[in-house]
C-alpha cells in the first residue's frame, strides 16, 4: 500500500492549513455601475454570491482562518505589466483606483492579504503560491468571479501546484448562469465542490 492510497479530497478544515481565497469581487467588476449592465450577473451576485461570501468571510474570521483577496489591479500606472491577453482584451484597473478596491460589503480587515493581479491566473501574476507555502496552507477554498475565467484558472493551477482545492460553487459567479454551470462541469475533476452551507457546517464542527 502506498501513501497515495490515503489521499482524499474529503478533508476537514484545519486552522493554519486552510485559507479562503476571494477572487476579484471589486468595484471595477462587481460595483453597481458594472453589474447594472448585466442583469443576470447582477441578480446572481446580489441574491446569491455576495451574501454567501459574506457568510463565509465571517465564519473564516471567527475561526481565525486565513482570508486572502485578489483584485485586478495594474502594478504600474500605465498597465504595461499586464498580461498580453489583458492588454488585448482591454482588461485592467489603474493602480490605487476605486475600481481596484474590494467592494465595501467584503472589505478586507487590516492584516488580511490583498494581492493585485494583472492576468487571469492568480498563480501566474501574483506571489500567491509563495505566500501560501510560507504560511503553511494546504487547502484553498475559492469563491468570487468569474467562474469560467479567473476561478477556473485558480482551481486548475492550484491543483497542479499541489494544493487541495475546493470550489464553493454557490459563492462563484459568471456572466450568465449557463456559463457558470458549464465552467463547474469543466473543472470539477480538479477540486472538491462544496456549497456554502457545507463549508459553514464544517467550520462549526457540524
């Protein structure tokens, strides 16, 4: 019998080993002006995603677990550091801008990490991997947007780097619910899929 026989995605949440990763829930992507232009996205964000992330955020904080935010934010004022894809797509927010800030409902606390990123993959354009290893994180619980873009990258890249990835599926959002569901089906094999209720129960010892 090898050590791989004991590996399982069905792991408990252990303080010091687990982190909540909140991806790109910021004014420039989820603020009122942006959401109003996309009614299906706005409905999912308002009715499901933000309330669920708030619940998870409070629960991780109460349990004294790590919370890490990412925001799309250029490292330079003219955005020359952005990935080629972001340049071609016109994606990126100016360093220090209102658009680059986490939405007020989920505002980071003083000692919580906020990593600016300038590509879809948080593992490619931030020091997340370095930070996670330094603080001893093995399990990463992912929420935010967009399910079929930056969430997809985080889950797959994290899995390839040796982290136990969990997607909290009802705390993620895409432009449409169809795209959200399609994305979940594509990266299901790379991670554990749990609901917000599942994770809150695990955190409370239920």
